[in-house]
C-alpha cells in the first residue's frame, strides 16, 4: 500500500507541478501547494471576464427580446436593444452591438491582449467566436 501511495503522490506532484513534503504519518499523502499554482494568470482572468461580460449582455438582450413592448421590451425583436452604459467600457474590455430583429452580434475587445470575442445572440442561444 505504501508504494502505491508513493507512486500516486509522485504522479500527482509531477502532473500538477506540485512540491511533495514529508508527513509524520504513513497514512497520509502530503503535498505542498503554492497559492500561485491555483490562481489563474492575469491574461486568463481577463479573457474569462471578457467572455462573462459578453454573455451577460447577451442574456440581457434575450430578456429584452422576450419582453412585450408594453413592458419595455422588444416584443420578439432585438430592435431597440442597447448595451447598458456601465457595460460598454469595463475593466477588461469594451463592447459594441450590431442589432437586427432576430439576431444580434456583440463584439468584445480585450484591453489586456489583442483578442476579440464575437457573440452571436439569437432568442434561444448565445455562441462565441474568439479571434
């Protein structure tokens, strides 16, 4: 059993780039993990935030589409939807929208990296393309 645990701990340490430390008991596998190993880098975080922001805008557009005109919505149309002012320019990117009655394109431009994410919004779906 001890050799199996040793092989398992070595495998885990190697595959996750972690540091093994010794334990006072043979029943435990001890692995030392640096906090930075668990945190995403700033580029990954900015990309994820850009995508989350675009999906949030897409969901708002879908709610607008499904809401009746009398309640301030589009009445089964994206026409008239605008991105809220506070979401146009965020810490991680800027967003623009091209609106058509049944399809809408949202373009998110990253401020940290030269990356553009295009969100295609329909009444039922939101798809993304990363350029």
